[in-house]
C-alpha cells in the first residue's frame, strides 16, 4: 500500500489521523496532559503506568499500589477529556509488580490500547479478552525472535495476534532497553531489517498484515519519512515531546534536555537489571542521595530490583520522581539518543505541524512501501 506522512493509522478498532505513537515515559513524564494533547492533534497518546502514583495526591507514603492505580485512572480520564475523541492508550511495563492490575485499571478507565514491554507480555490477552476485547494490544520488541514468541503464545493460547508491534532500536531509544548492555552500540543491530522481518513473519505464518511501528531515534520529519520508506507503518516518538508546553514534567527537566550535549547521553544499569539511556552526568549523585537518606525500598514497584533486594544502585522510582518534580541534581533523567537536539519549548501542535504540515511535501512521501 502507499504509506505517506499523511496517511492515518488503524490499530485494532482505533484509527488516528497520523501514523505516530507518543512513547510512554514513566513516573509522570507522559501523563494525562501530554497524552491527551497528542491524541487531540491526531496521534496515539500514551499515559505511562510506571510509578505514576508517586507524585499524586493519592500517595501517603505507605499506599503506593493503591495510589498507583487511582492516579493512573485519573490521568487516563484526563487524557481522554483533553483528546476530544482522539485515541488514548497506556504503556504498562511487564517488569512492574502490579502489572496485571495496572492493565485492568487502564481498561476500566477507558484506554483504547495497551503497549507493553520491559519483558515479554505473554499473558496480556488473558487480562483483557473477556471484559475488554476492544482494547488493542501492542507488544514492544527489539528482535524477530521476541515477536515470534509472543505471537505464537498469543495465537495458541488465546486465538489472538498483536494489533500492532513496536520495534524499538536499543541503540537510540530512551529509558529501559530490551537488550543486553554489551550488545548496545555494537553496530550490528538493523532496526528496519527487523521491522521488515517481523512484517514478513506475520504475512507468512498467519496471512495477517500487522502494523509495525518503528521506535527509537526518531526526531523530525525526515526521520519519519525514512521510517515509513523503510517499511514501518508508523513511528513512536518520545523524547521529542518532552520539551513541549503540555509535557507533564517540571520545567527544570525540560531545560535539562535543552542544555544537554550529545556526549551527556549514555547508558546506566537500572536496578531492574535492564540497561537504560539517560543523561549520565549526575549518576553518582543519584546513588549518593539514597545513601545519605539511609532508606531502603519504599515502593516495591519492580518484580526484580537490585535496590529492593540488596540495596545496590538506587531506587529507580525515587530517582525518576525527583527528576520529574524538577530535581535534576539527584534525579534520573531518561532520554533518547537525540535528546540533545532539543533547542526550545514548543507546543504539541507545533511538533505535529513540523512533522505533518501539508505545505511541506518531501520526496520520501511518495515512496511505495510494502504494507
């Protein structure tokens, strides 16, 4: 099919005007405001579940899981109200302790789709099949192998395939990454070969055209055009939306992106046992904050966590929460490899105008892509 910047994208029962997912950014970087405005502008807006209860009026310091659920539903409903009929969904990490409950909470609040990564979401259809069959289910993978495992498990166990698959490039994406540390940046990973291989897998094995969405390192109109030209049906962008008026992060967090240089971005090991991409200049201060506080795990937010189990590294929710509130000295600032390209605060609508404006045709828009 002809896939251009101006084509909409249908995922399950839900269609957006533009083929763009806003990536989920945990601990209130992408909450109701950002997700709602992205959806209102014609994209797929995403509220991230991870740690969303930490900086909420529901949290009293002891009731993290109850607060997490209540705050998540608050932000989804806020996003839906802002979106005015646009498509709003969520990102739920498999690695979090309350994964199943947060998926159900999202569906109960009216989410249109669930994106799930940081582990293989092998039981995701089981959570939604009976009560929420209209909710689109979208795993995040970085390899053909992972997509095959998920698809075969879902099809055999639940008679269902993913409504879309997001292929995340570990060499460029921000936050937690689905690849071993030693393999990131080796130069061996080919994102668009992976996109095409997964698309071919669904066509060959199931005779199904499953939309494949490219994520990681996508910043501007040329990047979107290249992704679509290389076989992707849509793109996911996260870091580009941080420096928007509507992003839920504190101004200091946004200014840290604007001040960042390319060399300020690197890899850290999360206590979740996953590498992550972030601004790395303050990593020692993040660790020192927890040492000085002398407190152990307050959240138990992850199924596996080095900080919870042995006090190693740092509290991931605490570090991300401090950054979201504006403490960029001892807070962890996740970002993609292109975050240094942020130069100013803009609106979500201005981002969409730059990416999709009708008066800015490109040669790549006329390329014919296998869909």
